[in-house]
C-alpha cells in the first residue's frame, strides 16, 4: 500500500512526498534512462514524462518499489548527508527553474538553498581538457564577477568549470555548483576541497538524491539546470562536439543570453566557441563584457567591473617591461637589442611570470595574464 502523501511545511524549504517519490523513481531508472534519452535525442523529453510513462520502461522491481515508497527514507538519507530538500511545490523553489519543460522535482542542496534564486547569476562552463588560456580566462571572469557580487554557476567539473569556481571564491558572491549525481560527493574526487568550499560559501545542488551515481544522461540533464539558474551563459572553451555546447542550447531555449570567449582558430578546444560567436553569440573578453551583457539582459543597473590592481613591489625596470608586454611587444627580439640586455629581459620576464602578471604563449611570446 502506498504511504499517504504530504506537502512541505508552509513557508519552509522542504519536499513533499509526491516529489520525493518522483525523484526516487528517476534515480531507480537512471541506468534505463540512458537508453531512453538516446531514443528521444534530449534528456528533457524523458524527464518531462509523467510517472506512469516512466514506470512503463521500468522493471517489476521498480514498479513495486514505487508502490511501497516511504518518504521517510529519502528524508532521513538527506538529513544524514546534511542535504536540504526543496521541491517544486515549495515557495523556496527557484523561480527560474520553473521555466524548464521538466523542472527537477526535488533539489538536493548542500549549503544555502537561498543562493539558488538570484536575479543576476552567470554560468561559466567549458572544456574539461582546457588550455592554460582557458583556465586563466575562466578564473579571471569568475573572480571579476564575484568581486562585484554576481554569483557564478558552473558544474564543478575538471577544467573550465573548476577554474571558474576557484575564481568565484575570490569574491563575496556565493558560488553555485550543479552536479550530475549525489550532491554530497565531490565529482571528480580530486575536487573534494573545492566542493567543500563551494558548499560552505554558496551551494552545491543536484536533482538526484544522496548516494546516486552519474550516468551519461545525467550530465546533459545537469546542463539544463546550470542554464536555468543563470541570466547569461558564458562558454569559455569547447570543441566542436563538446557537451558544454548543450548548456548554450538550453540557455538559448530559455531566452538567456549566450556568450563565448574567442580562441585560436587552430586550437581544437576553440572550435565550438568560435562557431558560437560566428552564429551570433556575444563575444566576451573579460568580466566587464559579461557585466554589460548582464545589465542588458536583466535591465538592472550595470555593476562596475573591479579595476585590475596595480602590481605592488615592482622595480621600475620591471614596470617598464610589463608595460612593453601589455603594449604587444612580447617577443625577446622586441624587448632587447643585445645579449646583455636579453639576459636582463629574460630574468625580468621570469619574475613577471612568477608573479602571475604575464604568461608565455605558443612560440615563446609573452602576453599579459588575464585579470
């Protein structure tokens, strides 16, 4: 016999029995949904199906569990994991997620659920195998946005996502990480400390309950949540068939502003972002460009991008050398005229690179570091 259903307490974050049962059903069908997702070409078409249709593709065991569902079990599991439950029947549910054709039945939040419902979030996503350029730009944009109070949303994945989160933690705005599986477990495991820091200062969220494993469809489904929680979605690096591009597609469907950071035309990880720009996505170079787009999208006053701090403790010759690199003279032959000067210049370039003020690029040229 099915347990009686109840709603969340009035005015408090929580999850009703029906939404918890729906979530348990999706989690139980996770392996099967990989097949159903490929048949329908989009995770949203699967996750929008009513319970009855999802049960039709499940086994007799899944159907029996559905009938015997007891909401006390997922509530206890969430409490044990330190996870807050917010269902789509609750007033605490983020308004922007309701625009999805398949809003998650329950959000499992490690951290503060209130930070999910913000009017000016920006998503920064991109390649897992990002270049040093992509990592640098991601962190700089994430930091610049957070320092003026704009929350950064990403997926805590390797590469661009993690760099954006690390940058976001440099400012006061609460970061938001959306995971494809259990919210209480760092994915990948190497991001354990980053996962903990994001949860402490913001929120880590998943539509799947604690203890869940990630299947292929979960990552695409995760991307729709990332897009829905943001007003502007920035793709930093993406190959021509990158999964990050699905976030841009979801964002476009939701009416969000899609932007991309340009990359080298010879770089495989820039093929997807350059194609986005060619097809009409906004080109962004730094946090200031993103803040312009955010103001245009929301109609709210533009926030002032933080000025790049003047490097402290630089000797006059190093300041001159940094100015030369910032003016575009990044090759040794453009900075030195004889062997003695070349030795001094190389030593100065090494010092500036060590301080994170410049970076060495392909071919041995130097350019200013993103900031």
